[in-house]
């Protein structure tokens, strides 16, 4: 591991241009922003040359687009304009970062969780504490001896620290980390029947996340700390808001505090209908909310922007359940333009991202229509791909 000095940012004067009836933001003097400058400007509600992008792709979508552009899958995000680079250092690395080639292949991670490729994704097929009694659960050892190894997942990311916005993902942080170890049904049963055990394991889960966050903040020049804890379904929270506030919120606040202590924005990921706890998340220090799953109850991004837009930045909101996969290119253009216009009405505070991975049933025309409205043309994407093929850039 190593330390990097934080870079000083040059001040860029910016202006605004009204095009086609809506505000288009641009850097004056035709000076393009690099990804780092672009995201920081959006977070600070300063004008940008184009909307920042951080898009995630379903594995099948990624393979298809990479083949079409004749580039390695690993470079797709760069070619498609992702402004943010980050890596998983907590248990999401075991889920997302280890890729199996064939259906049914599996691995056991540092936490003792077995992951098996089912379809295109790794799924949990064994939780180490699923059949453990209370005493055994309390004897569980988090893999602190692997922290240095986990930190090295950041090495390829921070190589681009001068130009790209750099994040470290320490999720899942509290509730989700425990239920992966225990099994969801058992974790919920612990909350109801053995709250002492649940509270203690939430505390220990947060402690491990904090160790990772502190190591990352000490070792690398980060632009934000990325946290996460999926606690919601399509229609509601998995546990009651009051239960979350009592058992999870205090420990999540301790994780957020690491980023705040290092003067970093804190991003938080939670799928589903988490509207009831958004004020709580803001209270404990959340700066950025992702993925704003717009088809879930209470998660209309434009309504959330109206209510909370002065306090936080939103990242997400692109409809991957209906409009993007099943609309026409014109539907996608119209929806993307409206989303960007409404989410940047205060001058910024928005990063364009999908509310989930871009699904494989999405047509190429729809994907490129979305990007065109975001200010990234097909021609520019092709030029970026050509640079990758020629070995230009990193």
C-alpha cells in the first residue's frame, strides 16, 4: 500500500448555454473538464461541460457492447464515459469482483460465504453462521488479517487519480453484511427474538467496515467514500423504519463518520424503497444517494430532488425496468432529457446512472440515445474505443 498526495484543482470558469429549450452547461473558452473536475463540479453545484456519468452494465450487456466496440470488457466503462473509478474492498468484492466463467462454479470468500454463479451473477449458496448458535455466532472472526490484501483492489483504480474521480467501496456495512454471514431469515429472526445478538453483530460488522474505510482513507487519495447497506425491497424497507433507526442507524453513522473525518463526501447505496429513512441518512452525513430506483414506492427521483436536492446529490434514476429496455429511442431521449433537466435545476447535484444495471434486453439504439442526451455522442464513444484499441490512455 502507499500514500498519494491530494491534487490541487485548477479553477475553471464556466458558463451556461440554453439549447433546444433547456439549460445546457458548458465550460467557458471551450475548455473540457476531466472526469475528476466534472464530478466535483456536480457535487458542488457548479456548471459542468456535460453531466457526469457512472453507468453499470449487466454482464451480458457489457459483453455485447464490448464486442461491438472491439474492446476488452474491462475497458467498457472508460469508453462509455464513466467519470468515476472505484473498487470494492469489503464483501461486495467477493460478490462482484470474482468472476466465474461457467454456471455452477463457486468460491468461498474470506468471510466464509460461498458464492456460486447462477445465471450471470454470483449468488450466496452457503452462509457460515446459518446453523450457528449464539455462542458460535459471537466467536465469529471478521477477516481483519486480509485487510492489506483487500486494500490492493484499489491499486489499479488509484493509478488514474489525477484525472478520474476516485472512490473506495466499503459496502456492505452493517445489516447486509450480517445477513450475508447469517442468512437473511436468521438475521431477521435474531432482530425479533435475540436483539442483543443482532445489535452486537451489527456493531461488529460496522467495526470491520470502519477498519477498511480508515485504511483506504489513510492509504489513498480518495474523492469520496462509498458505503452501502441494502435494507429495502421494491415496496418497503425489509425491517421497520423504527427498527432500522434503533439497530442499524447508529452503526452506519460510525461508518459515515470516517469519510467525514477525512473531509470526503459520503456516498450511500441502497436499492429499493428507502424513502422513509432518507432524512435519517442525511442527518448522519450522507452526501450522495444511489441508485434512486425510480420504479420503487416513494422513489420518484424528481420528487426526491424537490424535497432533498438542497442537501444531497443524487446518482441514478434512469428507468431500467420500463423505459430504457422497452421504450423507443425517442422515449429514452425524452425521458433522459427530462431527468437531467429536472435533477440539475439547482445547477448540479446529479450524476447520471441507471437505477440498476443496464439489462440485456435493452437495444443498442436505446443505450446510445440515452448517452446522446447526456452529451456523449456515438462518434465520441467510437473515438474512445479506437483509442483503447490503439493503446492510447489508461
